[in-house]
């Protein structure tokens, strides 16, 4: 994936402010592959690419409006 020159990175608190999950559930979704993975850029910091989180949100909204969750679509 090519990143744009204005790629924004989000910290965990920013991601949790945008998604309807608690931290433990978010990490479970990452582990199962149904939420974008974080990137580690040195040190202990983990960041999420804002565009990937936004795209995930849009897919979830579209799936809900079509009457099923994205988890059901994947099955």
C-alpha cells in the first residue's frame, strides 16, 4: 500500500474515540484480522494509519446498512 504524503497516524486513544470497542476487544479484532493492524515506529509506540481506520469504519457502516455485519460477509 502506498502512503500519501499527508498520512496521519493515530494513537490508541484516538482509535478508541472513533470505534465502538474497548481496548481488549479492539486487539481481539486485530488478532482475528478484522481490524487494521497497528504499525510500530520505534520505541514502544504503536500507531494506526488514519485512512485505514476510516475505510474500516465506512465498510462497517455500509455492511450494517445492508442488514448484516462485515463479520457475516466474511463467513
